[in-house]
C-alpha cells in the first residue's frame, strides 16, 4: 500500500474513532465489548474499499497503530485489528 494512501486512511480513522478516545485513555475501551465492536465496525467501513491491500491482521495492525486511538496501546491495536479483519472477512470473503 502506498504511504500516502496509508496516511490518508489513518487520518480518516482518527477522525471517525475520535469518539472512543476518552474510553481508551481511561482504559475502559478494552473492557467494553460493545464499544470495541462499534469502533471496529466504524473502522471497517473506512477500510472496506481498500481491504484487498489490507488483507491480513499484521497490515491492519500497522495501519491502526498510526491512529491516535491505538498508537500507544498494542493490546487495543491487536484486538481492534482482529475484529476489523473478521468484519472485512465476513463482508468480502477474506480469510
């Protein structure tokens, strides 16, 4: 994936996922399954048009780690990437 596209996706994800920043800062996002799944669904909507370029969890983790929400939290990055991957797989037959 091109570096420019990756930065644009990360910026779009930052804007969309900003509503979860407070929960992430206090550490409750990982314990709140509904919010975590909502964040994954919102991220999936943005990533879906480019999902063929992000066809594995490692690439999703790399993209998510560039967002403000996941930048300092490896566990959140991994859990969110797994949920996003599962959502994209269901919609597009990845896997």
